C-alpha cells in the first residue's frame, strides 16, 4: 500500500505483520526520490557540480543493532517528493504478530539495554518488474514476552505442554517447521483434515508408524530429503558490509563474504519452506526437494530479458543470395571482357558508347548491391519495457513511469501547400500516443508564421480534450481522427464496452464540426482583419480631420492581420508589410497546452460539459507548443534544417527531453505504440551507442497501381533493412527518434575504427572514460568527452551560443538518456532506476522568455549550429548529411520495422510533383558528392560497406548521363542498320541470358527476404528509368552550376494533398497534367524509339539483303526502353477515357509517314532502282 504524506519525508519501507492481532512493527529506510531538474536533482551533474547537498543513508552499528537513519546535509534542503511504501509480511509459526511495545525502534544513538536485531537484516525483500513485492522472513531474534514460554521442543498447540515430535530434521512433520506433539498430530490428521495448524497446508508425510525418537515418518520413502539438503545455507549479515547508498536493500543482500560463485537464487530456492511465504513459489505434488525431475527455476531470467532481438535472414535464402551476387559479378566481368575484346569494326563509335555505358552500369550495380550482403530483422518486447520502467519497486514505489522524455517535432511552412487540417490530424495522433503523458512534449514549427496555422493549432488543442480521452478509453487505432473515421472496415471489431457506439457517434459529430471550423478559418480571419482594418482607417481619418490635415493627402493604413482578441498578429500578414512578411517577422512561442501534472487526473461522467464518460480515464494532455522562429532580411535561415535547429534549442529549455522524434506535418502516428518500440532500442543493452532509430515511411492515398512507385518499398524494405545489418540505416527526414546528445555533435561512449583492406582490422575506442575524482560514491560525473576537447571546452558559446540555460540543459539531457546501471558494464556510467519517475518543473514566464531568445535570427552567428551541431546546413537533403555526420563519429543507428505501420503519410501522386520531389533528392546527392560529406573522406569509424552505401548516395545521379545515351542507342542502331556487336553470336546471347537470369533470381530472393511484391520491384525498375532520364540529369546540371558558378539551388516545397471530400475522386491529382521541362528528355526518348522501330522494320522489309538479327536486337532494346517509360506515357495521357481515339490514330499515321520518309531519303544500299517495290522476304 502506498501512502502520500502531507509533508515531504523519506521513502519508508514499513514491514508490518499480516495477522489481525494488535501490534505492528516497522523500520524506516530512507532513500530520497529527487526531482530530475537542473536545480533539484541530486543525481544531476549540475547539482553535484554546484556542491548541492543530498541525503546520505548511513548504517549505524551499536550493541548489535542495525539501525538505518537519514542524515541530511544542513546546507541545503531537497525540494522533493517522498512516499511511504508498506510491504506486507505474512505471519508464520516462528514469527507471531508483535505487540505494540515491540514495534518501536531504538532511537538514533540510544542503544541501551538488550541489543535488538533490525528487522530489515532478517528479511529478504523479493519482487521485480510487474510483480508484488514481499518479504521473506529469515529469522526473528527479537524476543517476545508471552505469559507462557515454551521451549523449542514443546508442542506449539495452545494448551498443550507435551514434547514435540522430532522429525524432518527436527523441524516437525510439516515443511513449515510447526512444532506439534504426537497426540495433537494424530488429532489433526483424523479430525483436522490432515492439515498443519501452522501453514494450513496438508501434511505431505502422513503415517501412523512414527515414533518419538527423532526418526522420520517413513524411512523407506523415496522422496525423503537428507538433512544436508534440507538445511538452509548461511545467510550473510548486513552488518558486515556497508550499504550501497544508491541501490535498494535487495542488491545489498549480496555480501562480500561469499565466494564469487555463490548463487543467491539457488540459495533462495533450496531453502524453501523455512522462511515464510513470498512470491518465489516452489513446486509441489511430487516435485519436492531432491526429486530428480525437479528443475530449478531461473529467478533472474526476467531481469536479463532483452528489450530487442536481432533476427537474421534465413541461411536458406541469404546464402544463395550472396552466391548469386558472386555469380553475376563473375558473369559481368566475363561479358565486359568479351565485349572489349570483340569490338564492332563496322561501327566503332556505336561500340565505344555502348561499352562505356555498360562499364558504368556494372560499377553502379556493384555499389548498389554490396551493402545488401547483410540484411537483418529486429523485433521488440514491449512487455519487458513495461516491467523494467513502469513497475513499482523500492526506488519507485508508486510505479511511476521511469521512461525518458520525448520531444516531438512537427514542421510546416506554408498552410496553402500543407493544409492545416492535415497538420491538425498529425498533432492529434501525437497527443493521443500511448506513452506517459508527462514525458511527451509536442512542438509545431510554423516557418511561415501564419495566423491560420496558429488558430488551427488552438482549435486542435481544444478538440484534443475530447479526442484523446476517447482514444485511451476505447483503445482507438489509428489515433488520427480523419484516418480512423475514414476506415472502411468494421469499427466494432474487438470493442466490448456498451457505450462505445454512442460515444463514437458523439465524437464523430464533434470532429465534423471541428473540420468545419478549421475549413472556415481562412475566411474568418479575412473578414475579421477587414473589419479591424476598416475601423483603423476610420480612426486615422478622424485623427486627420482633428489635426486639420487636408483630406487630399492619402492616409496609409497598413493592412494588418488581426487575432481574435483584437491584437496585431506578430507573424506574417496577408499584405506582406515590413516586419510582417514571410521572411521578415518576429519570433513567436505559445504553449497551447501546459505541462501536465505528474499524478493521473481522472474525468467524470458524461454531462452537459463532458461529451463522453471519462470515469477512470486519464484526461491529461501532453504539452503542446507553437513555435515560429524569427526571420529578418539579410540572414540565411537555412530552410527546414534551420527550423529544426530552432526547435532543438527551444525544446532544450522548455522540456529537455533526451530523445527527439521528427515528423513531417503529413506523417501521423499510425501505431500508438511506435514510440515505445523505438525506445526499446535506445534503452536496451548497447543502446547508448545508437544515435537514432529510423522507421520506414508508409504512404496513404496512392493509386492502387502505384504508377510512379510512390511507396518506394524497394528502398525502405530492401536497402534500409540491409543497411541495418551494417552500421545502421540512413536518416530519411521523418519518422526518426534521435538521441539529443548525438544531435549536439558529441561522440558515442564507445566506437570502433576499421583499418586495413576492407576495414578488417578493428580498433575499439572508449571515448567517454570516467574521470577519477574525490566525489562521493553516489555522485556520477557527466562524461561527455569528445575527441579533442573536454566538457568545459564543448559548452563554450562558440559551439552552442550564449544561452546559459541551453548549455546547462545539455548534461541533464545526457544523464536522462543513459542506460540503467544494471545494464552498464564496469567502468561505464548509468543512471539509477527510478531517477526519472519524478514530476517535471512547471513552465514559467522566464523559461519562455529564454526560449524566445534562442530562436532569434542572429543566435546562430559564430556558433557551430548547422556545421557540427544539430541538423547540418548546406544541402537541400539535410537529412542524409545529418545522419552521415553521426555515423562518421562512430554512432550506430537502427531500423525499426513494426508489425503495424508506425507512421503513415502522403506522397505526391501527380507526375510533375513526383518528378520535382525526385529532383530535389538527386540535387542534394550531387551536393553531397562535391562536398566534404563525400564518403570517400569518411573517418575510420565508418564500416567499409557503410562507406560504399553513402558513396552510392552521392554517385547515383551521375548514372543518368549514361542512361540517356543508352536509351538512344537502340534507336540509333535501327536508324543506321548497325548494332553494338558485329553479329548476334551464341557467346553474346549466352552472356546476355546469364546476366538477365541472375538479375531475375536476385530480384526473387530479395522479394523473399524483404517481403515486397514482384509488382513493387517492377514499378521501382520503371521509375528508375523515368527518374534517370528526367530529374537526375537536371540535378547533375544544377549541382555542377552550383559548384562551378555558385548558382544557388531553389527549394520547392512538396505540396501535401488535402483530404478529399465525399464524392470527389480520391486520385484526381493522378490525371492532372502539369507541364515541366523535366518531361522533355523522356518524351524525346519515346518518340525517337517508336520512330526508329518503324524505320527499322521498313528498312529491313525493303532491303534486298535483310539483316533480321540486327533488327531483332534493336527492336528488343527499344521495346525494353518503352516498357520502362510506359507509366510516364500514361501520365501524359491524363484521365483514362478522356484521350480521343483520333489521337492514337494520328500518332500511328505520323510514325508510319516519318518512317517511309526516312526510307525514301536514305534508301537501303543496293536497292537504288527498286526500293519502292514491295517484296516479301
């Protein structure tokens, strides 16, 4: 039972008897539970650095008594919360309930009289995660004064003074050791149902042939236990060693006087039946001590259970897959060797272009295939996470969550391209996530500073008071209201509460009204602003008339945007006035929802104010903050990367969660347990080396055929899984949980350098070695040591800016993100269990004011933000560069694929939007290739295959230059009548067949171990050619212009599709044709190849010496090109059925006319006279 005292007091473990008799006995063990704040946390590095006092548990020995008292440092008091924790000890025959006089403990320093033994030293406290804590009484040496004293050999029955039976190693006929004489024993067997009066359990050895001479009841019993087996092992005394002040009594039980191989779990099991009852249950019914079939239970198994497991791909799939890669590599080598040795003398220029392209394609394939050699899968165990961090224990008696905090970042920039309703649904899914409410803080970055986004967020916070309790009460999935109410499946599945249908109907109606309010906000803001502006104009005219200013002079009144309370909006105005434009406005921070209380708050029954019955439902909401950083002309704001860094600094001051989740405004939490699954990797053994956990991106609203490979499953399910087997996957911009200290640019605690050929020689580095100091035992110094500097240098304003609060929050975040002490090895730092189960400090005006200062436009000047700290600047793909820098320091990352999708978002299904998105990604890759972030310059801490993967990221856009040439080669071959080889020999066909078959087999095996479909693989192949002939060449051109001429690259924001209304076509954007210069190369390739096929067929038919082999070769490769460009052609046609048939007819006629014209202009050789005469071949 847990009691909350009225005044702060130490944690008290009260041991009381479980009987109904009067009297109880308790002893207090002080163990403070400090708040994990900068000012009040005694375990905090800053607290210790400032010399803060703390409560120290000391053992005072005197006269044989073991007393534990709390001695507090008088220089400083703890402002902490303490609780009283009572452990119930059942009564046993050897320990009867104590009288009131016996419950009092000797006071500190008062050790007169007969020595007393502390009850703590005579009790084993057992328990664990998700289990009840109980005390196992070892012995009770405190003497009780009874009216009638009985010796150990007398019967324990009331009113009986006979000699007790000497059996079972002088412990009586029962395992509990209750003393009983022969007559009382026979009476209990005959009339008492054969049950022991002490433990109320049936006697196991019932016989009428016992005698009183000390022999056992059945000497021939096969299950009889020897005296040595039944005797308890020696119990260590707590008076023989010093109690560890940071740990619980359970750990201190392991004394130093035992040998290292002393097994305490075995001791507890083998001494069963003599120390009362607890939760360590022993076998019964034929599985007693000494039985050959008995298996000793592993009591430490639960504590050793891992949070995650790595599941490798089956060797039956992976071994053939690797072997096929080797076979194809050998086949490619032999094929290219044969091609080089057998040139086409008739068309050397054609042969030269083809062999150059083929060599590059082989090199590109090798770069793409090598990192796929070690794919892995990972699984998590959420039950172990709950037992370890959310179960009551001695340090956390209330069972508060000991999980670290998570700050969630959502970024948006333009409410016109990113609809506020989409952003609102993402925020609602975050507020309703299944994670401790007090450990979540959500930050929305509005880089456009729009009042529309601000008021939409306010409406979202209001609706969340209904939506979040509804989700918690009925376990709603997904917790995005638009996605939930739009599901086409049975919403009653697995729902058992009778009020579910009624409350769902009410919430659905409330959500519809919420959507109407969100959709009406633009018009409401416009009308409100017009009314206020008209009023301001009237006031200005009145002042003009009062000042006798001629009416002919114009009055300039700014067209401001007004808030609902009649105040100017400090952000962007619709009229774009000075100090109120998109690139020129103040910084804004507004806490829409304040930090919640640490204790649960339950709602009430449904009434006029409460839409649903929230009795027994926690109605608290996480903290929600609106942030719009300051922007001024003349400053480079660094687009999304700059906005994310502003959120990092703001959150460090306001909530300082040691972990950060980054989401785009259109990516919502689809699985409410996703954050817990990600934290399993961060908090498991070895998790202190993980810089981020990347989740795969899943998309909704994509056409069923996935025409433009928007799902991108080959990358997320094949390439990323394979990288997870190396040093970890890349960061892809959203759906990623970061370690805050990794974002700050610190190195991991341990790293491995790879030297020699292919990095086969490894050198392990320990980058955070604990420093020896004269600190107390319970003080753990913050060990954030970098390669070339210590913490005193790293926290200078040169790196993080001049905010002292920001600098002070860094070691606190590092401390809170540590692993538990029992998971750390020797010489490493960890945090004690229960250190985070404390309430968060309230948010005050001074904190918000400090947060405003760190989002100013000039704060990053002369600092390392964007260079080494936070998101890295200088590339439109800041996500890949940021992840690369972390891996380059030696960090590892993890790919978390959940059974139910963790996050879902939207993707552009329009052809033009999709091409512009790919253009931005490819441009960023070209920037990476020409920068210092090129993997060729990587440090030895990055694995060889990881370097290959990052090098391929910067290299793949250059493949487009060779791809465009190769797509024109079939057409050139058909136009000229030449081919890339002298003739289609059997050797060439065998090589071509072998390369094609191995490629198909590799694709099948990838489909097998990754779980993708053949349709996904084929769509990826098609869009590889579409993007390679359209967006990638433009990206190479833009990248070269930036490197050579310094031309800046414009950033195009990807439009987010709004939710379609009822009756609208969900895939309407798929058929919209928006012209773009990126479409010119693919259209040219298609037209040239179609014409070339017609020309080649006509030339061969009219030739007196037709060369059908060259025609077949050219037509085959042209057909290969056209098949890959087929989705692009469909995109140009628009909506299905809207293209008139005459278009197809004229296209065919045009191709025939052009082909015949080419034949007429360039007739086949040897047919100058009769080339117009048609002859069948």
